[in-house]
């Protein structure tokens, strides 16, 4: 019988769709003895999963509950197959991305600050903010209180399943979408990543939704920030190391760009880090996938993958094949 270990932080009722022909083993965070397993479903928090790995013996397959698995290969080594939770968190991440774009263009962080101050007349600070970030000094009247997403150009850097769902949510706003992936595609047009620097100046909003790899580390660096148009919005829904944090801090403090981040580098972002104090910035602490559907969705994907594994069928979400 196949032995499948899972974190005891996960509610047992979420595992009801798993095959009946397996033995499910709840693993505590502090495992004090060795245990034989065939399949491991690690706790989605790496700091809770990593300490028990030395106690797990015989693992052949890891079914991650996250789309990102960058910490797993170095932990388990090359002789273990790793699958991610491809598609499980598309909706929540795409909705976070759209919400963040709208929040920044509608100046919600400023208006929340005004609400807390209890001073209605401070709303006129919105026009000052608009002029400072966009450089638009036209004599506009009535005063500008927000910006519109409709008609803007959005650059999607990464065009996997989440990128496609983000595009679907953007459709009602009649934006011009530019797409970038590892290689060129057609129908719709997708540009290769080596074209990124030519596309960045065209975008009002740059959305990062691609994996963190050696090739994508610091994909957005000082040069890319210099290419962004005045007032451009960078949205990072991917992973922190894709952006050079020092270059981001400098770009934000210069007043040229703005950003919305669900991920940072380092992460967690330490207390007192310069990024916390940057202007024109919205930070959420890596919550983009953490809706009530996280567990049901990711475990459904894991159960489907486990069924394929047991039936000898090709696995769908392999990010590392055992060597």
C-alpha cells in the first residue's frame, strides 16, 4: 500500500477525495522518529516542512501545494520527482493582481490614510500625488482624484495559466495587453523574454507572474526601471528575487515609478528594511494565494496527480523528474 505523508496542519476532511487504496499519515511539525513514505505532501510553509525532511525515508514523489517549488529540489535532491499545484491558486492570485492595480490607480492607500486622519479636505492631495508621479502638469479641473485603468497598456511578464487568468479579468477594462514568455508564440501574440526591454517603455502597468529561477533572478533591475515610463506601475505577484530590491528602492524613492508587491526579497521583509518606507508603494505580505479555497483547491490537484501516479499515467505538473 502506498504511504502518503501530509502535514497535520491540514484538516483531514480535505483529504476525502484521495484514493482509498493508500495509507495517509499525518506528520507533525516536530517529527522525532524516522518514517517510511512513498509520497510526501509538504506543509505549504517551507519553514515548517524543511525540519522534518531528514526523518522521511524512501520518498519518491513530492506533491507540493504551491505553484512555486524553488526550495524543494535542493532539499530532496535530484532522485525525487516533484510536482507543483499548477492551477490551484489561479483565481486568488489573478484577483489580487487586479485589485492591486485598481487600488494603486485609485489611490486607495492615500485615501485610507485620509480616512484615518478624519480630514476630508486632504482629498486634494490626490492631485498633488497624480502630478508628482505622472509628471502631468496640465491645468486639469476639477482636480484629479484618481486614474482610470481603461485604455492603458498592461505588460504581462509570464504567460502561464495565472497570466492568462489575469488577462481574462483585465478584458472588461479594454486594456492593450502585451505578453512575454520564455519563447515566442502566436494566437495570441506572445513575445520572447529577450524582447522585454523593448516592451517595457510602452507599458503603463508591468505585471510579473513567472517562476523564480536562475534565469529570472533580477530580471527587473536598474536598467529596466530606467526604461519604464514616468508613473508606471510594477506589480509583482510572482517571487521577490525576480526584482533587484536595491534598484526598486532607488526607483521608488526617485518618484519615477510606483509598485504593488505581494512578494519581496528578502522575505519575510525585515522590520526597518528601506522598502517599508518607500513612497508610491503597496505591500501585502505574500497573501495572494491564501483564500479559503487554498486547501481544497491545492489538495484536489494533489489527489488528481496521485491517481495518475498510482495508475502509471504521465504526471501533469512535474517541475523535476527523478534522475
